[in-house]
C-alpha cells in the first residue's frame, strides 16, 4: 500500500511527460503541418512581409523538420510491414 502511495505521483508525472512529448513530436513532425507552414512562409516572402534572410533561415529549418518527419514515417512504415 505504501509503495502505491509513493509511486503513484511519480507514475502520473511520467505519463504527463510522455503525453507532452507525444504532442510536441506531433507538432514538430506532422507532415501536413510542416507543408502548410512552408506554404505560409512562401506566401509571406512573396508578399514582402519577411526579408529574404529570414525566409531562407525558416525554410531551411522547416525542410530539415520535413526530412526528419519523412524518415520517421518511413521507419514506422518499415516496422509495421515487418510485423506482418
């Protein structure tokens, strides 16, 4: 009983942390979200809302995230196909 009293708060913190990480990863590596951000960035640049330097910097960041997301997606796909 005492063991549960001690470990329950720790388990709750762990579960909350896992959920936060899951949501952050979803935001960072969600392909449609990244694509939408790239489109918005392109539009902002073309409308003159951001300078070229800022555009290139943000575009590079988004493209790196896109590559990572694609790699993660392929790894998940390979795992699923191996299980079958």
